[in-house]
C-alpha cells in the first residue's frame, strides 16, 4: 500500500496539508474502522503506520497479536524518530 493511495482513500487528497480538521477526523475514524476489520497483516501494518503518523494509532499490544508485527512497528517508530540522514549509510 502506498502512502498516497491511503491518503486518497481516507482523506480524498494526497496533500495532507490541505485536509480540513473535520475531514481529518472523519478519515482517521474510517481508517481505524478498516484497521479493526482487516485480517491481512500487511494491510493492518500499513493502516497502523498511517494512524501512527497521524497520532491516532492504537497501542502495539492492542494493535498486533504477533510479536514480529509489534517489533516491526517498534522499528518503524524508531526510524521515524531518527534525525534526518541518520539511517542513510
């Protein structure tokens, strides 16, 4: 799943800066519902990652039953938190 595709699906634009507060709230809610309904691990991770970037992701122990998925999510959070260029060796 591509980030632009997810943004288009849930917010009707790939330009996140143009999303109104109401549209952001509605899109996040729609994304959380889809996250809860999907069983596909890859799709769940992509939806969780989007929710995480928007500050609305569920806690890892709630979001993922599998420890591998929780570890992948932790790694994702570390990569996002790293200063730009730190992981570009």
